[in-house]
C-alpha cells in the first residue's frame, strides 16, 4: 500500500465545496468533518481536507491565495481510463465547477482538467500506458 497523502485546501463555503466533491463521487469521512473542515476521501491513499479560511489560517501564518486570480498549486489525479476523465469533467461542470482548457490526447496519455468552486485546478489523466523510452 502506498503512503497516504492528505491535501489541505482553503474553501470559502464549506457546504458548497463538500457538495461539489461528493457530486464527483468522492465520499466524506465524517469522523474528520465538522463546521470548520471536511475530509473528502478520494482513494484509499488520498484525502483532501477542505478547510474554512479561519481554520486554514490555524496552520499557516501566510496569506491565503485567491485561486481565482493566482495559482497556488497544480493538483493531478490519476484515472483508470479516458472515460473516467470525461465522466469526472462532466460531473465537475454539472456540480458548479468549470474547465479552462480542452482535452489533449497524446496517444499514450489523455488529459483534461477542471477548476473547483474555490479556483483550485485539478488535472485528470489515465496513466495506464507510458510512452516508450
């Protein structure tokens, strides 16, 4: 089993952000969810902590980036197939997210991305085939 990855993201509206990620098919770990944050389970080894701005500030003295105007991080999520990429993009848009690019097909890899309601960018790509060296 791989090492667990926990990503913490500041969110403006916790309820809206929880609903967005649940609409993508991810589950909420209620044990680590309260009025200031929610743990969204992406996979067995990846979780995302959605934290209100007030709670996020408890972890850093630095200003919170306005992700609608600047990039704070690029997040990429491996998918099983092109169909899973397209399905997640469609669900993200239906749940209030957006996309800023068109899908790209490199033959060995297909990629597309969405932006969540707080402006965090998520790249999606199936990594089941890599190009020959």
